C-alpha cells in the first residue's frame, strides 16, 4: 500500500452519503407516510411492552397473564413481530398491565405542499 492508500483514505472512499433522518425510520426506508406512521406508533408501543417485561423480570407466561393474551402472543411481541400487532391491541395489552397510554398530536410541516385533486 502506497502512502496515498492509507487505511483512512480507503475507508473514506467506501463511506456512503449520510442523509438526515426524517425522524421516522420507516419513512426513511421508503414506506409510504401513512404506513410509516402506523409502524412508528406500533414500534413505540411494542418497545414499552418489551421494557415492561424486562424491567419486571416477567417470564413470557407471566407476561401473558398480565397482558391478557397467550404466551405465543408474548413470544411474537418479544421477537418484534410488528406485523402481527395492531395499535389497538397493543394499547389494550398495556392497559391490562396498568400502563396508561397518552396520545400527542403535532403538526409537522411538509417539505413539499400536498396536492389536492
């Protein structure tokens, strides 16, 4: 390797362009805005449920009793199977565990004006 081919130079050549996040990882991965928002909300609710299981040191069987679901359902939750859960179902599970869910709605200006047909 010559002087001009240092590790840093090789690394810099291989780096990809860094793009600022939209604030929603699902949108950044190309999901349509409405689907990305649903996925974001579900993932946040699932993370709360997963932390509750971890913090309280629940077994999946105990978590199933607390959430009012089956143990295989808790297994799907712990494994992050987001497509198997609705927002309503996750809120219900958290409510059964004594967790209150609050919803905050904010206006996020669009970068481009929406076209109205």
